[in-house]
C-alpha cells in the first residue's frame, strides 16, 4: 500500500491531508468493496502497509477502518510484515502489531517465520509466513564476522532458503497451504523501486522459493505485478496504486486465487487471475522541437493534445535548440495542462558552441559576413537558412542606417 506517499500531490483544504493519500485510500476501498461483494474467504496482504516506519495516527486510523470492514464482513485478513513496516530499533512495535495485541477477530499478523492455521468461513488454510527479516535476526555476530558485503548477502540467502525448506515440512498435507513471503526473487522485473540497487539486499533464487509443498506462493516487496512460476503458482501482486513514473505503464490491482480440493482424490486445483484496478494515471509527454520549427509552442501543444491528461499526473519533457527556447510561451502550455491532476514540465536545451570565424577578430568581419558564417555553420534546412539571411540582412541594414545617439 505504501500509505503516506505524497509525491505529485497537493494539500486537500477540506481535510488538511495530501490529495495522494486519498488516492491510495480510494484504491484500497475498491479492493475492500470487491472482497465484500464477492464474499472472498481471505485477504492476504504481503507487507509494506505504510511508506514510513512511523506512520501518522491518521494513516493508521484510515488503514484500520478498512481492516475493520473486512473483519466485520466475515473475511479473514493476514498481514505480513514488510521492510517498511519494521521500526528503526529492535524492540519497538511494527506498524501492524496492534492488531495482534488487541486480538482483532479474524486478523492475523506475521512478524516471524512460522506457519499459521487461518480459519475462514469456508474452512482452514495454512499460511507459512516469511516476513522481512533484519540481518541481526538472520545472522549471529560470529556468522557475520570478517565477511564482506557480498558474502553477507550470500549467507543471508542461505539462511532464508533454509527457513523456507524447514517450514515447508510443517503444514498438514490435507489442508491447502500458501507461502506468503516479503522477499526479492531473482528474475523479477522491478517498477517504481528502480532506485534500489541490486546487491544492496539478498535476492533468492526462484527454485528455492517455489517449493511444491505449497499450493500458491504470494510475494511482496516488488511493486510490479507478475507471475514468476506456474507450478506452483508464484506471483507478485504488486502495489495497489502507482507510486511514481516507474509505475506509469504498469497495471495495478490484485490476484484473485481459488484453491479447490477434490473430495475423492484429496488433490487440489489452483486457479488465479489478476484483477485490474483503475488508479491515478501517470503520463510522460515528450516534445522534440525541430531546428526549423517556426512555432515551437504550437508543436508542444500538439504533443500534449495527443494525450488525455484529465485527472492524470503529467510530466512534459521539451527538447529544443537554444534558438527556439525564447519562443516557448509557458502560459499556453500551463493552460493546455490545466485539467491534469498534477503536472510539471522541463526543457532540455541543446546549446551549441559559438561559431568560429577563422582568424578574423570581431572588428575585422562585417555583420553580414558574420551572419552568413553563422548560418553556414548550423545544420539549418535550405529554406530556413535563406529566411534567416533575408530578414537578418534587412535588420542589419536597418540598424546601420540609424543615426547614433
């Protein structure tokens, strides 16, 4: 969820909260409404409820309201702890620990590797939890002694793989079983978390996570929804709402998973599909202004009008020459983007070095010769070059005819 992301938003005068906070809540409401309407058995949430490890009281209240709706609707909720849910210091509470402390009905919180038996209105399901774990939890001081960063990561990968293997032996084979893990699995395509550096955290091999003891493997941590394996199904549901332009082209939503048991054979059949949710759109518009463009502003507006910017978060990149920079009319661009939810635009000005005029100094060359040398040096079209020379010579002639003050 990453409740608390406020980028590309503005303060709502009615509530005093970021407008983006309302975006995230609106998307969450769509999930809750769907779950209640379809009478699902379980909502499995694989970590990172909030952006901050110390969410505000308002953020916690709004998240709790939606969890309460699910609980009162007879739907079990399983909350896995992600890296954004962990406090800065060991011993402090996690962002969702309060639900466990208060023993909220049908709400389960997993902050350590173990297997839970979760009761739903259509039977019991086993969920093996692998939350985000600190290095200090995975490795003792002796384990980490004299190891470089790469060796530490490898050691942590080995420990996590061993945990999955050990926990996979615990579930009752007669009951459906799920692995819920907040981890980075190699081969996953990242989205808005492209600022994360590979090598800065442990990455598990798909074969070490996709244990056949589980009917389905639900993954958290990567924001882009994707299926990594079909046997057993292993998928990242991704973030419910777009966080930034790294998510621009990604569909957002959740996976709906159906696990059916054959009463005769005892075997289980798993089906799944991604349910798309409509969230805030992100749009990147690029306007590349040609050197001989006589109306750069019109060209920028044309690029904008090719997109439906209404209620979208828009970034406009204008690429143009130094000569065209002064012809851009900002007010017209802002007017064209007025229906956008939020917009920003930048200019990439291609500045060229000054024309070299051979061995002549400024005093030794006439203005007309300088103009001709300038036009010749630039990669102008023939018609554009002639136009520059024509009007340039007229201006020079006019200026030279003016009596000095």
